[in-house]
């Protein structure tokens, strides 16, 4: 049914004999007033049903962007989005189900590492992950670079795998938080993504709808993240921890550095290769530290360890003992993938062309703009410009030199992997990402803060 959004129909009675219209909600937010739970439910439910048009929702989102939402409004928006679709029932899984979520980064392969790590100490992880869009990668795409790996399981397979092996990773079910899907697509084209209440409710609604009892959030900050400053990241972390608490979910947010790509690999198959390295105890320091930190909080929330330090040491030991990589291989096997690719990562998809980019001067790597590297990887075929694009699993970027490394003129700073014959645009994006200067920068902090 089409609705005359200016004047005509009343979509709902507000209980005082007065009708509620979307234009009134927009005006209220534009004036900085606080919306009630009923008003928020009205907006989300009717937008999901397509009874509120995109142009009114766009105006509303922009009003939220400028006038903000308080904690109660943000929690109400979260629950309205949860209630817009299915909720996953994980009650048949024994134990405290722990989930994690990253706000999005470049080279972020942390889920691939923490799921087998947490599962190897008996914490059930029933993980629903997304695909990549634009410069950020998605766990599901990365896993699909392993031959025959199934990212769709029936709900009984999903639950029985988590009960038996303590882990499963699948793509998000189609009807999980449909309001968020519609809103996210609209935010993407109306410059309203980077609003704290909108990001917080988007992330937390997906986590609540997918049935987690406890949640560890990896809030990324820096050049490859939505949050560019630590202050903004802290505000987002506080908001999400607050929502989790108000909805009875134990929630911890780790604020981590995204001022350069995480680890050395950005892409799909090459990120699987790097996750294998970390699980074998041979990973880059930044990647390993962030993964162990997230996994430690997951296992503490799940009740496997009394505190963070004990968990961290035990998980380091699990990596050293070879149990962590065995658990990842088990994950691959139980989801139909070819486990030989884990024993021998050279069997993962390989690109035809490998183009080494060289330093134009002597000095130190001062910074690597993570988003630019993500864009270069996407242009090489590793990511999607638009939703329907097909991914080339073998494409990506290897970061040969990280921030703080000394380079001589003509040293290789990164390698582009692609099957495409033309790669000038990607080359320009990758070269632009590297800043080389005369001074050695300070050692980067990997974890800025933890909010709990
Ligand atoms: N990730 C999400 O799931 N939603 C946002 O709004 C931003 C990052």
C-alpha cells in the first residue's frame, strides 16, 4: 500500500487520539527531541514494510546524524531492528554461547583465528559472518577460498556442529535484521554511516538476533576504520557495551589499531594463509596480539578462565602446542572443505600475476593508509565494488614492509596479486597508501583500551 507521507494517512495511533506521521518524527529529531520506544518501533516497522519511503528515512537518518540519540533511544532502535526479522534460537547449544564482531577493517582475519582458539578450550562459538563490500573484507568470502568449504548449513547441522565440535561459521540468514539491511544500504548512499547510535544499533541488533549470550566487540580505530579517533571509538564502544548490558548480554569492547592493515595479507586466500601462520605461532605481532586479546576475553566471558592474563597465557600455549591449527583444520573438514589446503596452503588459489611495488626513496615507513590498501585489493579483484560482483579469491595485496620498517630505495614495499592484465589504478592506490620519511615512527600500540 502506498502512503501519502505528507499529510494523509495515519499509520498508528499514538494513544492520545492523535495520529503519528513520519514527518512529525523527522521534525522531532531535527529539533533534538527524544523519541519514545513506540515512535522508534513505528519508524522501523513501517520502513521495513516499505510504508515509509527512502527519502523520508534519509531525512530522519540525517537528523539522527546531527542530533544524536540517547542511550535509551539507541537500545530501543536496536530492539526494533532485532524484531524486524528472525531470531536465531541457540537454546539447544550447551554452555555460554560467545560471539565476536569487528567494526570492520583491512586485513582483518581475526574471526578465522579466534573461533578455533575459543573452541579448542570448549567455548561454543556459533558464528554468523558477513561478506565484504567496498574496501573491507568478509569472513565468509575468505572461507570460500578453501575448496568446497560450505558456508551454508541447515540449522540442525549448525547446532549439532557447535554442540559436538564447539564451532561453526556460516553466512548470515537472509531474514536476520532486515531493517538493518535496508537501513545500512540507505546509510551507505546518504553519508550517514558514521553515526555512533546508527553503527551501535546496527551491530548489536545482528548480535542479539543471532542468539549470543556474550559478545566481544573489536572496535577498530584509524585510517582503515569508520572511527578515525580514539575518542570516537571509545564513545562507540561505551554505547555498544551499554546496549549489551541493558539487554542482559555480557559485552566487552576492545579498541584496536587500524592505522595500517592488520598483519601482512589483504585479500581472501592470502588471508587464510596468514591466519594459518598465526594459528601455527608464526604470525605477525599485531595480528597475533589482537587475536589473542579478543580470544582471551571470549574465553573469560564463556567461563573457561578466571581472568584475562590466565586466558592469554593458556591460549598462547594452545597455539604453541599445535592444538589451535588442528582445530582450524577440523573446522574446515566438518564444513566440507579440503583440509589439505590447511596442511599445504600453497594449494589455496594463486593469482597469475604478482607485481612488486618499490620504495621511491630511502627511509622509514611512516604510515600505510589501510583504506587505500583495501581499495587496491578490491580493484585487483579481491573485493566487490557492488553487491553482485564476483570475487577473485586469489587476488590481494601482501604488505612487505610495515610501519616502522627501514627501507632502501627500490626495496619491495608491497606485492599485488591479480589475474587481471591491467592494474594501473590498483598500483596507484597502493603506492599512495605508503608514506616514507626520514624519521623512525614510534612503535604502534595494537590495543588502545578495553571497555567492560
Ligand atoms: N558494521 C555494521 O554491521 N554496521 C555498521 O553500521 C557499521 C559497521
